[in-house]
C-alpha cells in the first residue's frame, strides 16, 4: 500500500522508535503516547482492520498474541504490573490509521471503561 504510513514504517522508509522486529511484525513507540509505555505492534503485511482478516491471518495474529505481546511487555518491564491491549476498529472506535495495529499500553493504572 503506497500511501500507508505504517507500511512505510515497517519498510523503514519512515523513521520510528522501534522496540521489536521479526519477520512478521514491527513494534514501535506511539507518536502520541497515552501511557508511560505505549507501543504499536504492526503486521508487515497490510491488513486494514480486523474486518479484513482472512483465515490466512490466523498464524500472524496467534503469533502477535502468544509471542510478540508477552515478549514486548516483558522488555518494557510492564508484564508483571499489567497492561492493556487495544485494537481500534473502524469509525466508532476512532481507528485513524487504516493499517491494523495493536496498542500495548502500560506503566500506569488504567481506567475502565475507556472513553
Ligand atoms: P488508532 O486510533 O488506533 O488508529 O491509533 C493510531 C495511532 O498511531 C495513534 O495513537 C498515533 C499513532 N501514529 C500515527 N502516525 C504515526 C507515526 O507516523 N509514527 C508513530 N510512531 N505513531 C503514529
């Protein structure tokens, strides 16, 4: 996707503060952090949102949930204290970047429900 900012970050065409990378994903610090630790986990493959998942994405999402998130949380020292994982999807959730991304937020007490 030519105009996709997260594709460009994944391809290192735009700088980011990278905290993790493997063959399927990159993880980098959010430009507008909502918590002391706020990282976005972004598939290298362009998927617009959860609504666009296919069965082919099972391995990728399983990898993010079972391997990437716990490892990044541990590396940020928020695994024990706790953290929040968010995937904004579509207009009502105020998804602003149309390339699927998983927010990992931690380092402070979260409130519930979110606004
Ligand atoms: P969402 O509302 O879920 O679509 O959140 C998109 C997030 O992406 C938002 O918290 C700000 C962040 N963001 C947008 N553009 C950039 C960028 O160029 N670099 C980084 N690091 N973060 C970005």
